[in-house]
C-alpha cells in the first residue's frame, strides 16, 4: 500500500517507526543522498523539493514527516497514536507537533547544515555556536511542556512522540546535552523510554538492512 523513500540516519526513520508502530506493510526505496540520487529528475518528479522522506500512497504523495505520521495515525491508528479530532487533547497534540518541528528541531538542523549538509562555501562556523545556544534555550521549554508525563501528550503514546523521540536521538547523535548538566532529567528519562520501543528498533534495523542491500 505504501512506499517510503528514505535514507538511513535521516528523518525517514520517523515514517518507518510510525509504520512499524501501527503494523503496516510498506516498501522501502533507498534514495542515496551521498550519490546525489535525490537530485535526479526521476526523484524530483516524486519530490520537487528533492528531499526525504516521501511516502507514496494510492491517493498521492506526501512529504513532511509530521504530516505523514499524522496521516498514518488518523487513517490506521484505530483510536491509538493520536487524540480524537476536535478534542482539546488533539489541539495539544497539534501544538506539540508545531513546537517540535519549528522550535526544538531547528537548532539541530542548523547545526547539521553548517557542519556537513550545506556546501562547504555556504557553511558558517559561527552558526554552529548559535545553533548550540538556541538548543540550550529551547530545551527547558520542552522540559516544561513534558513535565512529569509519560509521553508528550499524556499517558498515550502518539505520533508526536515519534517526532520528539527522533529529534532527541538526533540531538544525542550531535553530542548535545539533553539535561543541561543534570537540570532537565525528565528529558533524558523520556528519551530512554521512547527510544527503547521495539518499533523504533525495527525501523532502524530495516533501514540499515536496506542500505546494506544497495
């Protein structure tokens, strides 16, 4: 039913994780970023922005990871993974999703861009310092929003946890401190909780197996 275009250690793992959580079958097509396959005319016909992840469905193509995982939960979640539409809980879910993608993720992405993602002539060393500063500034906000909850939206694991979990994994991989020297322990406890889920492990293993085959 679905085809996921992705590459290991990118945002595509969010979609694989969501699919694994729900238990949906999917095909995985590797778009080799290092070989520039995302810049090919063939792939741009699927993703005009030349980015991953992309999910093709019987109804059309979807991009943007937060939108894709929300669609999957609404279509297949069977009242799991996402609060009911129109409820206040759903509004808090949307609030969290917007915060995660526009605030918590952006410093990490800026750090990545000015470390390896952008062409060398476009990278600014100072921007890496700014990115670390921004991350330290926004992390306490996330800690406050999370509080003592089991998951970001309360007691139910939702697709917002998929996005949050991956962002925190990305931050750890970028050697960013999730606790601000032990001041924000709820974040590290939460990260351990969501990143130990079997569906996340399966998603990672399947992605790495795909690249090995290619």
